[in-house]
C-alpha cells in the first residue's frame, strides 16, 4: 500500500459516505413530509418516529441504493481528479492503469462486504422494527383476502379451507387429508376451526374423520377437537414485505417451508435471496465502469461524466427490474434473472476499460 493507494481509498470511501448522507437526508425529508399526516392522525410518539422508524429507515434506504452511491462516488471524485490532471500525472509517473485500479477495487471490496453483512444479518431485524411501526401508524390493518386456501403443511398432509377471517382467527369449511405413499389414509372435514391463543392450537368444531382401512373405512364424529394444523394465524397475515425482515438463514428456512406448502411465490423468494448477493457484487462492476468513463479529461467536465454515468446506472437498475419480471412469471430462472444484468454490464465494463486512456 502506497500513498497513492491511501489517497484514492480515502477519496472513494469519503465521497461514498458523503453521497449517502446527502441523498438519505433528502429522502428522510421527503418521507417525513409525506407521512406527517399519518403520524399526527394516529398519534405516533416522537421518540418512536425517530428511534423505531427513521433510525431503521436510514440503513435500509442507504443499502437499497448502495450500488448507485458507489457509482456516483467513483464518477464524482475520479472526474475531479481527471479535471485537475491528477490522472495524467499518475499515469505519466509510470503507474499503469491496472495498478491504479487496485485501490478502487479494495474500496469496492470493503463496501461490498459491508453491504453483504448489512443485507443478510443487520438490516432484516431493523426492517422488522420499521415495518411494525408502519403497520401500526402508517398503513391500514391487514385483512386476509385469501379464499380456497390449499397448503401442504407436512409431507403427505394437506390442509384446505374455504376462507380465513383474520379478525376472529376462524378458518371455515376445513379439510385435512393425510396421504401415505400417494394413498389417502384419512380425511377430516369440519365446519370451522378457531385459533386458541392460550393453548396455541386450533379448536376444530363439528367434525368427522374418515379413516380408510385395508377393508372398508371407519368414521368418527365429534363436536370439538384440538389440533396444531402446523399453521398459525400469522401464516395468513403476512404481508409481501415480510421477507425483508428475515436474515439469510431464516429466508432459507422460509423458502423450504413455502416449497413444502406448495406456495406460488417461490420465484419471488428466490429473487430476494439471490439479489442479496448480486447487488453487493455490482459494486465491482460499477466501479470499473465509473473509473473507465471518468478517468479521461473531456470538454464537458465533471457534469458530462456524472450525467452519462447516471444514465448508465439507471439503465442497469431498470434492466435488473425488467429481468426479474420474467423470473416471477416463470419464464426465467430466478438465479439467471438476478445475475444476468451483472454479466451483461460486466461485459460493458470490460469494453469501457479497454477504451480508457492508459
């Protein structure tokens, strides 16, 4: 590590942090002005607004656009170095362009690792607090509108209910089927089942059970019976953003659980999982693009570099969103959909690197 390396790393990290503080500050002001009516209407305490909402909103928002901040930071300070002929002086002193890239990639590695840890282990519990605050003071109470619910809760055990009332925690027209080696062993049918929060079980009312034996069948009737169903009311009240509150291990367990239950949102969960690795990796690609673009001194100065860089970075974000649509619809693997923008823009980055002044 030489003085030049420390100089570039300090410039990179410093500009990155400055960009985050500036843009997050603007985002907080706009968000507060948008939600202030909700805060006042529902009586949100000031200390909860600060410490439960915005203290957890800031890392979420900062990490969400971390790649964009990396790009802006690289474009801004590298363009400034080029405008002040510092890049020319570095290359003229015998330092190769590739060697000059080393401190850039060291900085990108620090940011990528930090973003990876934040995304998978620190931000999820912070999101849980933030989302809980939003559900209490900003959003309307969630009402489950699911009907004809059919889930596999365990291998060979299927639960069906016509509807679920999220206010009274009652499941109507309940049916439980138990299969063994693709053969129906028993079936329970009931009018309804109500969740007992004290016993943490479902109380099934007006039921009858048909057990299919080797010869004939056995029918059992009753007024009330308790069962876990391997489900809780929380399983029907989850909002779509609940996956933002799960760390990497919890997300993997949740994906396995949803696969077991035959859920239709597996692609969206896999996109979230792969995005947690693809987004931090994009710091390297955008760093290479940023340096290759802004290391040349041009007549338009820093403004031209920033304008062209922002257009390229927004096209990258747009392309990433566009590719995930095909994954959700089932036309593309979630892994490919998430990583293909990185692959394409990595090729663009290498092309720009070849054209950069050396």
